[in-house]
């Protein structure tokens, strides 16, 4: 029997796009999503760039919510991950911006700031925005579960340097990545 994986969606001064609920369909095991709200950590803002340092945001998330990850009374899930969602521009060294950042095997944060078509001078397209958000969220959570970038064309775990790379991804993990995810979750439940 596969146990449920619990993903805590931390809304950082932003509401997550509605498509984020589809994360339960992307993973090859049962997923429970819960939403919590947190303010952005002011110490993560870098005036010089006008952006937010993704690693500091991620560290803040992990520290603020670590009690929820270990509270067996809150949820009986055997694996818990945190996904921060924000609408501010994130960066971490190079490149000068990020769609998301994850600590391999731990937690993740994504920014929807550069996922909206109008950011690139295109017309409003809510469907495209929601699809991009789902892909980036699933990709970063894939890293949080221990996956590395995939070379299978179209897999959600392929590296995305620009928004066109995200658009070229499918909204699912390839069979190899699905098998790795299932293996990692089963290994985690034994430990």
C-alpha cells in the first residue's frame, strides 16, 4: 500500500494559481495538498537587484514550517514537502532570475513572476500561465523528492533556462522519473 505524500503549499504574499491543485495528478503516488500563508521574509530582498534571494526565501520557509513537517498529529503522511509560491522576482547567483529553486531532497520555492505571458509582451492567456505554473511546481518538487534533471525530451524534469523551455515540457514525468519518484518515496517510508 502506498502511503500519502503531504505537500504544504506556502503562499508567500500571493495566492497560488488554481492549477496548482493539479499537482495531485502529476505524481505517481497519492498526494495531499494543504495551504498555509506566510509573509515574505524582508531579509531576502536585495535592493541592488530589486529581486528576492531564492536561497534565503527557501531557508525561511524550511525554518518557519519545520514544525509542520514533523507533526504526525497534523497529518499521518510519511513524506512531507514544502513548496513556497510567490509572485516576486527570484534570483540565485547566475542566472539573474529563477523560475524556482529546490534543495535536493528537501523543500522548494517557485515564482510565478515570469510565468505570465504578459511579462514577455504577449496577450493575457490564463491557461498558459496556469500550465507553466504547474510544470515549474512539479519540476521543483521533483528536485525536492531527490530527482535531478532528466534528458528525456519533454519530461517535466528537463532543465528550463527560459520560458520557452517550460512550454516545450509535457505536464508529466517520464516513465524513468516516475519510477525514481516511486522508489524514493518507498525508501523514505522505510527509514
